[in-house]
């Protein structure tokens, strides 16, 4: 089994030491680098080639948001999980829009942080439907008319079926649920998701969900059922 290569970025040495102790002990995780500021991240990623970067948002020189945007703009971008003290403030939304695969709170139990790293390394965002709804509510509070217009312009690049899939992703449905809802195979759903990501120039399903929300496509929509994994 190949270990997940992980970089830790936080300006507090004690936080980094704690994360290194908690995560480095796992058999399937290797801490390949640490940084104390966002300005150090790109060079560190070039040297260490991590699979996942655990990124603090608030740092004194270059913050984690800027560092995330720079990383996710790269062709060989690692996955980014944002560390934060707030569930859904404007900075978390900016990180998700930039392509972060999710976020974890700094007081999250160690086992859950480890699970988030594993899930992101496997290509799954780390937002449950409950957290997604919270993020979307905050996005609604801060969304502007110009954002809606831009989102609708971008989604006009999709055909009707792709737009239906984008809305289903925004509702928090897993691929199997989308397949049942739209009467198609799971393989077809996966193909549609890939085409949506490519057509819109997005990195992951979190960004699709935010774009669908910004465009107003989720108004009146709701997900039946419980709070299972956001994507499978």
C-alpha cells in the first residue's frame, strides 16, 4: 500500500507538532513536509510532491486562501483540506471556490481529521450534506446579483442533462442516488460529472455545488434522506 504524502501548513509550531504526531502515526500517511506560512507552500510542494495539503487559513504573511488558489491553479495540484476555526465564514467559501476539497475545524477529533485526509486523497470531498447546507446558507447571505449572473452564464455551457446532474450534486446526492433519480447508470453519471467539471473548468464537486447554488438552481430543491457521505 502506497502511503498518502501529506504536507502540513500552519503558522503555529505547536499545532503543526500536534498534527504531525496525530497523523504521522498512521500506517498509510507520510508527513513529507511542513510550512509556517502560505508563501512557503509552492516551493515545498515542488520539493515533496504531496497528495494532500492540510492548510491553515489565517497566517501572517501569505494566508492559506492565497496559497490554496495558487496551488489549485497548477496542472499537478495536490488536494487541499482547509483548517479553520469557523464552519462557514467568507474565507472558507473562498477556499472552496478556489478548489479546496473541503475543510475541517481545528478542534475536530484526530480520527476525523485522518479520515478527511484519506477521503480527499481518494478523490472524495469532505463535506457531509449537513455541512453543505450550512455552507450554502452562508453563501446565500453573501451572494450578489452579479455572482448569480456569472454562474448562469457558465452553466449555459452545459446541456440539459449535464445541468440536471449539476443540480443533483448541489443537492448533495451521491452518484448512485443521481443515477436512480435521473434514470441512468452510475457509469453514465460519472461520465456526466467528468464532462461538467471539464466544461466549467472546475476541480471538484464542491465547486459544482457552489456554482449551482450561485445560479439559483437549488431554490426549492431539497435532499430526502439522512446525512450520509456527500459523494461516493
